[in-house]
């Protein structure tokens, strides 16, 4: 039941698995992340302002301008490509335009958005944040172990890959609910 609910949720995330990995890229990943992390931190400021503007538009006009949603979705797609790269899920350096092997989707259903929900969504998401904090720690441990495994074998173990992807997927659904504000449907508690 939870998997069926998760599969039709209006925010989806997935990463295509590849068998062989680039050991050199993985070895120096921490250094390769520095320039792209600077860009992501600069983009985060614009995301906060647009999210605040969206809350105000929904609250006072019950309207979510499509260009704002498109802009926020593009920023989140880029952020998720950077996350996938930093978590060793992909070897391709994050593109600002191409989807690459990371799929981040969200649908805006403006007609069903409530005027008042943006004021309480962050409270309703607290149980998700608690579970995601624990899962995030386990995922970071899995990435640390996978880093050594990739360096030795050139492969990211499928089970670890699926778990880390699932944690990012769950986090993306909560992000789409609380910050992207694309849906009022409560996110499922699911890695799938």
C-alpha cells in the first residue's frame, strides 16, 4: 500500500544505476564538490525568497505563478543532481541544464492547493524530519563505506545504492511538500 502511494505521489526522484564507476572521480570527489557547492549555496538564497513569495501569494491570492514553480523546480532539479553527485550515486559532474541520470519531477496542482496549508506544512513535516535525520545518518555511513568499496571494486553495491537513493527520494518528497509547495498531499513514509 505504501509503495503504491509513493509511486503516484506528485514528486518523484530516481537515479539510473550504473555497474562500473570511475574510481578517480570518487577518490577526489570531496575536492571536485567545492566549486559546485559554492554555486548551490548562492542559489539557496534565491530559493528562500521565492518560497517566501509563494507562501504569500498562496495566502493572499491563492495563486502559485507557473514561472515561479518552473524556476523552483529547475533549481531543485539542479540541487538533486548535486546531491546525487556528492552521495556518489553518479559520476557525471552536475549539469545546470541536462537531466543526466538523475530524474527529479514534480507536478503543480494549483487548483487543489489550500490557502492556509503553507503556514502549517513545516509543522506537519516534523515526523518526516525526525525519521529523515536518522536515515540520513545511516545513509552517510553507507556512502562512507561505499566510497571504499567503489575504490576497491569499482562498483557501488546495489543495496546501498538503493537505500541512499531512497533516502534522497523521501527527502525530495518532503521538500516538494514543504518548500516547493507543489502539493498539499502529505508525503508517504517510504523509501520507494
